[in-house]
C-alpha cells in the first residue's frame, strides 16, 4: 500500500505539472528541472476533445461530459474545462492524496483510460510534454505493481 509520504509526493508531482501548464512560477521551475520546454506549446489545444484523434468526432465531443461525470463521481469539481490537461492533472493530484485501494484502482484506471492517451497525443503537438508523459507512464506502472501485489 502506498505510504502517506509517497501519496503526497505523487500528488505534488501532478500538481506541479498542472501549475506548469498554467504558467505558475513553481510549475515552470519544475518543468525546467525536467527539461520540459512548454514555451512553444499551444495550451488552448491541450484538451482531450481536441487531442484524442483515436476517437471519432462524436465520441471526442462527448469527452468533456464523460470526464465531468467521472470527476463528480469521485468528489471533484472541475473549475476549468473538464477535458483540459490542467483539469485532468489537478484531478489525479487530488486522488493521489488518497492511499486506499479503491482510490488507487480509480487512479490507475483514470491514468490508463484518459490521462495517458491524452498526454500521448499532446506530445505529438508539443514535444516539451514528453517528460510529463514519462512521469505519468512510470506512475501508472507503479500503481499497477501496488495493485498486483495488494491483490495477492
């Protein structure tokens, strides 16, 4: 089971990524430490409804609503557009503060179904996001290990 310090560290990572996309000083410093160049990123297009070209246009148009419902079902109120990377990162940051098994399952599912595919497509538009994708992929693997170990 994830310890509380590890959970806070994971939450801080996700929050720092969201802050970097928002242009907040601490987030920008974090992205520089990772060599994540976000200067050339068009942050207006960093939304699942735009980026998820693996879905047909109708499905993409439904993503904001589906994500908003997912957030609502997990006690999170999106202040920004539900399908924006900032909102997705903020949501997972909040979830990462919880270390119970159900939350870990929800986190892993959200990463695999929503955040990783959206980030992967975002990297195609903005290479500077690659370090963020690498972190999220590593975290998903970490959660999978915990869930696999915990279920034995």
